[in-house]
């Protein structure tokens, strides 16, 4: 279904945009992934079928991954003894920031990525708890492997 959007210019309305829902849902040659959640639809185009499970799990786990990354990157003070002078300076520094948050050191990007990957792995494990899903995935990988070999020849 096509819709035309208009903008009022003076006393007249002029067409400014056209939206075609059929065109938006059209797929071109290749492998594509569509993941629907309440209120959200994700489209991934030209994907490697071998990674379809991981991509789908990633889309479902996106919120959990974001939370895990934020948690992994929270400031965690290292346990080490401070000298009396360092403690004074630390208190002075904290006081100078007033109510602002500040961090001297935190988690690395690697720690954050590992936290996200862990959540992704958990999401895949949940999917594979359903025997039919695991069997379908195993068949999918077998067919893909056979097809991939034929394409090389």
C-alpha cells in the first residue's frame, strides 16, 4: 500500500514523501533475517546463513547485552592500601566533583564485550533447549555445508 505525505506550503499542500509498505518488505537475492519482538522488527540483509542463529539470538538478547555491558563497565575501585596523603587527596578530589559521577579507571572494552557475548551464549542455549529447534539448526548447518561445497566447484 502506498501512502503519500504532504507538507503545507502557503495555502497549498505539496507531496514531499512517498511510502510503499510492499517495497519496504521486499527482499532481494540472498539470505536475510527478520526478527520481530513486540513493538520492534529487525531486518538484517545479506547475512551468512551459518551465523543466522547467533544474529537472531543477538537481536533477542540486545537489551540484556546492553545491561550486561553497562554493569561490566561500572566503576569498581581496586583494593589497595592508600597512604595518608593519598587518602587526603582522594577526599579533596571527591569533594571537588560534588554530586558529579567520576571514575579514574573502569572495565576495559574487552570486559564489556565478554559480558555481552556471555549473555548472547545464554540466549542461544535457551533456544537450543527446545529439541526441535536444535534439530532444525543441525539440519540447517548440514544443508548449508553441503551447499557451500557445491558452490565452490
